[in-house]
C-alpha cells in the first residue's frame, strides 16, 4: 500500500452573500481559512470478497447505507445486491430482487438504502420500498397528470433524481421541461400527492451550455447535471453550471437560493458554445469546449468535522495520442449551516472522486482495481 503526501498552502480572504445566524462555531470554522496548511494523504484499500463473485463492471449501481456502515452494489443484469461491510472491508451478504413480477421495482437506475434491510427504488409512476427478502412492502401509485397539472413539465420526468425522506415521509424530485430545460422541485406527501412544485429559475443559465445534435427527436444531447440531495434534514439542489444552490427546508416548507463569492474557484461557466450542431464531429468539439469550463459537483457531508465539502474541476488539456488529459481540481468547504469557510486548488489528484463519502473523517470513493472492488481513501488534515 503506497501513500502519497501532498502539501497545499494558501492564504485567502472570503465572504458570503447570505450568512445564517449561528452561535455555535467550531474552532476550525473560527479560523480565517480552514483549509490553510491543508495536508492530504491517499491510500488504496481492497475489499475481501471471499468466494463471492462480485460483478464490478458495467452495468452496476452502488450506494451507501445511511449510517455509512455498509456499501451496496446492485448488478443490473442479475438484480443481485451485494452488501460490503466497510468496517471489516469484507463481503457479508447478498439479496436478490425480482426483475419481473409483483415484487419487481421496475426499471432501476438507482436505489436508496433507508435501513440495513430496506431499500427505496424509484420508478416511473410506482416508486417502492423492497426489503432484503425481495418483498415489496410499500409502493406509491403516482397520478402523474394530477401532480404536474398547471406546470409545463414532462410526465416521465417526475421521478428525475427522486429521493425519499423517511423522517418526513416525503418524496422530492426534479421534474423538467425537456424543450426549455427548466427545472422544478417537486415535493410529494406520504400518499404521493403533490404538496408543492417550485420553479428553479436560477438554473436556467445552464441552457446556454446545452448541446443538441441531429434533427427532430433524434441525435445526441449534452446538458449540465443537476443534483438533488437530502442531507441533515434539508434538501440541497445544485448544478454543475455554477456554485449557486437552492436549499429547501421540509419542516418550514421554505426554499432559498444563494451563491458564494469564490476567489480561487471560478464562479460558473462562461463563454459561448454552439447549442445545435449537425455532426458527431461538431458535437465532440463543443463538448470539449465545455469541459474546459468549471464544473461544480455535489456536496459531501463529513460527520466527524461537521463540514460539507464540494469539488469543482475543469480540463486544462485534452487527451491525445501522446499524452493523457490534464485536469485542474478544486476543493471547497462549508459549515453545517452552509457558510462558506474555505477553498483551494488541489495538486496531485488526477480525477474527482465523484462517488465519494466520508467515513470517520476520511473521504472514501470506490475504485475498480483489475475488476475487483477497492476504495481510494483520502485523509484531509487541517
């Protein structure tokens, strides 16, 4: 096991447009820059699968238990869920989900553990909860036309990015108008009825970076990626186009938007691209243009430090026959109240850990090592 140590130091002054009142501040947050003197160490650790054959190749879906104890992999061919114990780094169990029949979750693109033996599965109209025995113990029969009545969104987009809040017994999703690319937040109650649909106009700027190729309904499509996350009893909605976020408080049924005046990390994508192209070659050219612009990724909560972290990245040079691509990667930190408390440029990382999660203060992300499951573990010390 090799360790790579990187030392990053910088000084900066920062402020934030909207700072929630909080009397409780940790010593780290009271520092003028919590990332000053940041030290990073990187390990790679492997999982002992024993005699279990874990298909760690496409297509598979992975997710994490709420208490960060177990890691799950769903083989989308066999509908078998593998359970990995992150404390012992070993395979411990597997469950089968029906592909067809009354207990089938339907078409599956993600799943959400809500306890050690219960999983939420979204689907187009009938989201459901299935237990480890494969039995469907709850489902929602969504009346899609009633839910979107009065809003210009597509029926089949209602379960886009859908998540289940087991505490409030609510569903949240990001329905969209495919033509205008306008996003909304949908809040559904315990019966699957509409509580609210809220427009998210600040993300309309992402339309400037949509690329379509071909005519009519065919061809390729490249869009900015929206995130919907339920963290610490609130909903955080973000988008790769920029640093701005929406925050929805389910207990107050209120939503707000905020941006952060970053100094090191570019605020958002800029410039012009062709939104409509007519060949695959043109499409690739425009996609590469966008890749050189900043992308702001999802938020990652660290229980140990009581901080959110967020990566941003952009391509500095594209891969060629003679050299690999080169990326510029940034890290930002925020308090639990989403006060901006630090940013830095990271040296030495070659990829953003998109599947990252914090366990005991270290950032884990699953990696494929010769078709076997491993984790890259990054220790941020500041």
